[in-house]
């Protein structure tokens, strides 16, 4: 009986530890570092104003734009894996076409987008 109980406690502790390990490995984005990512990779299409430099690029500052309408997990996925909306004239390339970007860079650049271009509600 006592042995059983201590086994249960051990299992409980192991479970709790593995749940903690399952927490996101990547820290929340750093907008300052994200600015460098943006200027190095994204600005060519999305522009310094975030409104889009070329036809087919969404306006980040619009209240109907992706920053206003979509959650972080969706946007992180679309930045990482690329994205093409229905009837799109141009697709967003995976990692903005820069395969050197890390998962952390993507978190950082999204933090930058939110801090810089997100429309005020
Ligand atoms: C070659 C041009 C190009 C580059 C470089 C580029 N994008 Fe895009 N991006 C696009 C286009 C085009 C779309 C719209 C795609 C669509 O709606 O079909 C888009 C869409 C997006 C969206 C909205 C996605 C959604 O779910 O609506 C985000 C966020 C985004 N880009 C972030 C970035 C970031 C961050 C970078 C730099 C790492 C980057 N883009 C680099 C062209 C580009």
C-alpha cells in the first residue's frame, strides 16, 4: 500500500515535469531583434510602412488586414511555411524566402509587426 502510494507520487511528479518540458521552447518574440529580421528579409515586399510595396501584399496597418484579423499561431505558421490566400495574385514565400531564419527570428519578427504596424482599436 505505502509502496503503491509512493509510486503514484513519483508518476505524478514525472508527469508534471514532462508537462513543464512541453511548454513552448521558444521565448516570446523580441521586437527589437525582429526589426532587423524585417529590414533584412520582409521589407522588400511589405515595405517600411507595412502597407505593402507591391501588388498583392496585404496592408498590415489595415483594420481588415492580417494583424487585426488573425491570431499569432496562424501568422507564425504562415510566416514559417508560406501562405497563399484564395484568389491571391502573389504568395507569401516560406520564411519570406530566407531559409536562414530560425523559429526565434519568426517569433521576433511577429512581435515587431505587432508593435509597429498593428492598427489601434
Ligand atoms: C516576395 C515578397 C514577400 C516577402 C519577401 C515577404 N512577404 Fe509576407 N506576404 C507576401 C504576400 C504576397 C502576402 C499575401 C499572400 C496572400 O494573401 O496570398 C504576404 C503575407 C504575409 C502575412 C499575412 C499572412 C496571412 O495569414 O494573411 C504576414 C504576417 C507576412 N506576410 C509576414 C512576412 C514576414 C514576417 C516576412 C519576412 C520574414 C515576409 N512576410 C516576407 C509577400 C512577401
